[in-house]
C-alpha cells in the first residue's frame, strides 16, 4: 500500500520520501513504483521516448529514508501505511509528532483502527486523520477521509482537496469501527460464510449467485484474493471495536470459525495456493459450480444484501456518513453495482426491507432491523 500511495503522489507531481526501516524493502518499493509508473505511462499512449521521460521525471522526485527524523525534516504531509498494529502506529506517530513542523498533516492508512487512539500519541490531534486508500491504490478511486473526534475542519478540508487533486474520490467518515466500507460490506463475507455453514450452497455456487447479481467477484474468491488472514483480521478488529463500545449486537461481526481454522492451517488464499479454492498458476482449479435453482440463488443474494442494507442504516443512523456517501463508498470501494440505499429504493423502499428482515429475525443479529428502517418504513 505504501508504494501504491507513493505512486499516486508521484503521478500528481509531488516530491515523495518513501520510508521503511528495511533498506531491502525500500528497494523493492522503488522497483514496484517504477513498474507501476511504467504501466500507467503505457495507458497514456505515449511514444517510447516520451514514456521513458514521463516515468523518469516522476522517479526523479522520489527519495527514500530509513529514519523517521529524515522524513520529519522535509514532509508537509505524511501518510503512514505500516502493519495494522495499534502500538506500532502510535510509536510512529509519536516520533513524527516530535520531528514534524506544527502545520504538517499526519494521516494513517488504517482500515479499521481508531483514529482517536493513534492521534492521542501526538500533541496535535487536530492535524491527525485517516486516509484509507483501497488496494490497488493507483487504480481504486475511493479514499475514506476519516475524521477523528479531535480532527479540525481545516485538516479535513485540506485532505479532501489533496485527494481530489490526486484524482481520487474522497468520502468523509466518522471514526467508527470499520469506517464505511469495511463495516457496511462485512456481511458480504460473514453472511456468505454463514450460508456455507448452513449447507445451503457451496462456495462456488454462492460466488456464482453474487456475480450473477452484478458483483464483480463472489465473497469466497474475494477472500482468497485479499488473503483469508487479512479478511479475518479485519473482522476481528471490527468485532472487537463494537464489543469495546458495548454494542448489544456486536455478535453480528463475530469472525467465522471456519476462517480461524483455515488461517491456523495455512490456507490463506491465492498467496499460499489454497484457500476456499485451490490454485495452479494463480487460477482456481476447483471453482466450477453445479447450477442452483432460481429460488435458492435469489435467497442467497437476498440474505447477503439484506444484511448489508441493514448495516448501512445502522451506520447512517450513528452518523458515520450519510446515505449518499455510503452508497458512493460501496460502489467505488467494494464494487457494488448499486449502493445499499439506491438498491432498496429501486426495490420497494424501507417497508419491504423491514418485513423481510423481520421474517429472518431468528437467524442472528445481522437481521435485527436497524431503528432507522422502522422510522423510514
């Protein structure tokens, strides 16, 4: 992610300092950047000389550093993309706060960790926020701009302006577990796993059902692509965040035992050659699906989408983001053919959603209707 974000900044014409404690990792990052810039230049349909000039002109703006004080001496904006470890991020922000000028903007690319706790390691919480890019950062348009409880409006405005100048679509989110996309889209995988455990359909059949409904990937191929360990870590982080808040329905985010066992056994997805599917040369060899009846297929899609729209209402009602922002984030960040509010407006409004959720009321906390649904109905 760090190299991808650096590429976006270089493409926009900025000088960039790439930091890592490992010089080998820095060299790999530079190689990835050169390769990524080359692919970007190829899409610009430049001739060979102009292509090389475009790439080298941007690489010339790249420097590297193995100490944080070397970053702090020059940076106006710092975007941290370290491992999803709160203590590590707090340590980094503590050092940056010491070395950076007071007006510098500090951002974290965390996908789920609380901005407030990261910002509390500094003496400038008003200048700290989340900039959650989606992978691959050079290609994905969405960036969640996450406002911590002490982030000042000028910082949010500066971040929005910067992201727009980088060609991204910023969506502002409150500092809540999972922010917008990782929270609202969590049922896409968790409910799919529950359907699998129930024996309603196989992994391949569920994937086909969701692709046929307009999603670019099914939940199981998506988990295999991202890494089952990565998906599990996100689920744990969101679940733990809602437990810490005392949410009585935190169980709707409880991670899957099946995923726990797969991670323990080393079946992490494409990167290990086996996950929910088995891979040869990066291609799943066991992803063929026997046809499902239309009623079963529709029931699978309905359960997953109902759980998603229910969570979208909860997020809206809590002030995480408004309905338009949630719709935009799910389309751009998760590839949904429609945002959850758009989808259900097209299918008969909140009353129909509420009735179907109530019919599934005994199937777990994901289907306990959000208060906003009752109000809208």
